[in-house]
């Protein structure tokens, strides 16, 4: 791939353009908002000048509701040798293109499974997709050349290609992305009018649950409007579980010992099912989840603290597998939780203590 046209210079489009530009591909940028395309160009994602002729690959990074219109336009103009989109829903856009009678041999639907709570070109990074799954949904009609162009894009973005059927993809993202986002928003909505004294008690748990609720509502309306059925089906199941959980909690309020026992059983069931589901979430780089030991370090909220901890861990020969930070309420301090291999935990603990760090047991 030598040339590409990226249509839509938001977070995903600009991030893909940055990755391609960094690897020597000439990228042309287009957007319904010319100022946004100029911003992406100023960031080094490419040029906002139109290409002189057909490019190797056209990448449509428009909202799902507009993907078919944009693809139909660029395909009718012969703007590229191959065409793909990066929308989060795959079945709908393809069916729209089929209904328009377009030859889809030169098209493949794709979806990079990566993003951020922020949107727009200023939130883009060239490593946004690194190590993340990138779903490809070819059909029997897809040209081998187009599939290879898509695979080359995924490689340039350092993502991991995953081939799926389009409708199976839509059901999958409803389960692992779209439904959880709505549940996160429902939990966060409980905080909107809560008493300030209660909100001040928020810890890492509520931050984890509500983090994705900070995303742009307009973007999510576009996404959910393109995949409403599978998401509604899942929420129906969640609603049934919630009803059972409420009944179990009400039973725990009863003075009847038998009812309290049934309530305990009901709550235990949902918690154990949650355990069983959580362990299926992939670990680092998509591998099987692994159990890590936590080394908890108390730090002051001052510049350079994290850098010092990582440097000291490196000097001890310990790799930090993951990290979490819990900030103390009303204090300029926090607790850094360093996840390491079990055998490395005592080594890291001893090394950090020797260098003056306060370790929380």
C-alpha cells in the first residue's frame, strides 16, 4: 500500500491515518468538516489535499448511519482500488450497499476494537490500535487483493486481525461493548443527583464501573441506532437478572429465616455467575487471564513519583504487568497497585522497601 484516502478524521480515522503516515504511506484526508481534516493534517496524519487519482485504499471512518452513503459515493467515483469502513456495526452497512446494487468485490467491512472516552482528531494517537483486535468481515465475493489491503492496514496499525461473519460480529460487540456501555451509563446516572457527601466516598470500584460512561452521547446514539436489536435482547436478560436480584435482596430484609436463606442463595448465585464470567475476560495481549500478585505502594501526589517506582522496579529486574492508582479522598496521596508475577512480588516488595517506599500489606 502506497496511498490511502481516509474519509472522516475523528478519533479512529485520524489514528489510522497517523499510523499509516508513520510507516511511509501517503495519506489524503477528507471530512465533512474541512477544519477537522486540517487539524488532522497539522498533527501529521497526512494531507487535506485531494488525491490526483485513485488511491490504493479508501478508509471510511464515518458514523454507522452514514457509512453506506459515503461508501456508495466514493465507490461510484472509483476513488480507490479497495474500500473498507471502520464502523462498529457491520451487518447493516453491508446490507444497505447490497440494496443499492453495488459490486461489493472491492469492499470489506472492518472494525478496530479500540477507542477512548474522548473523540475528535486531537484525541488520536498512532498507537491506538497496537495489540488490539481488528475484526475483518470478508464474504465469498471479497477480492483477495482487497482482503490483503485490509490486512496490510491492520499490520501497519500493529493490530491483531480477527475474521468474523458480519452479523456474528454485531452480536459480539453488543455483548462486550454496546450493552456494557449502557449499563455503565445507568450506574453513573445514579450519581447525578446524589448527595455530595455520598459522591465524595467514590473509590476505584465506582470509577472502574463508570469510566466508559464519560463517552460522547452523540457518538453512542449513532452506534446504538445501528445495532439496537442485539443490545435490547441482552438488556432484556440483564433486566431479568436485576429483577431476581431485587427479589433476593428484599428477601434478606425478611424476619423469616427461610426467606432470608433463599435471598442469600439468590445473591450468591449472581455473584458466582459474575465470577465465572469475569475469568473469561482475556488478559494482556488477548492471552488467557493470569493471576498476578499486587504490591501496593503509598505515594505522595507529586511529579515524578510513578517514574521513580517504575525505575526502581526495573532496577530490581521486575516487570510491571499492570498498574492501578487509587487516590485518597481529601489528601494529596494515593495507593499505587503494581500487578506482578507471583514469584516477583517478594523481590519487588523488598527492593521498594530498601529504596524507602511505604508498602501497604
